């Protein structure tokens, strides 16, 4: 892991700065490539931090018991599915 990246917020700020510089397009090819490589490093760092945070999230189920969050928060059940499950358990 790159020790020059302090934290998630600093990585995001640096990544935004890199994007801005690359979008301006006034850089030499080698400079652009170096910035692009740094951007990839920052992006990977941020992605890893977000995955760690997701794994740490816990949710309360309907019985009040703690259970780990699903592997992907985007795979959460819809409200209709949850309602149907509640009706079945009555």
C-alpha cells in the first residue's frame, strides 16, 4: 500500500485535483501518464477503504439482533420483499 496516501478524504481530494489537471489537457504526455498512474493508485486505495467500511457495517434485523451487512449493500432487498416476509411471519 502506498504510504504517501494519508486517508480516504485526502485521496479523494488529490484524485479530484488530478482529474481537473487531466481535463485541462495542457500537460506533456509523460506528465499526463504519471498523473493517470497516480489516479489509479488513489482510486484503488479509495475502493479498498470503501470495501472495508462496508464490511464493518452491521444492521439490526427485525428481531433486534445484530447481523453483518450483506456483502454488497446494493444487493439489499426491496421494501416489497421485506414487507412480504413480515406478513409471512405473522
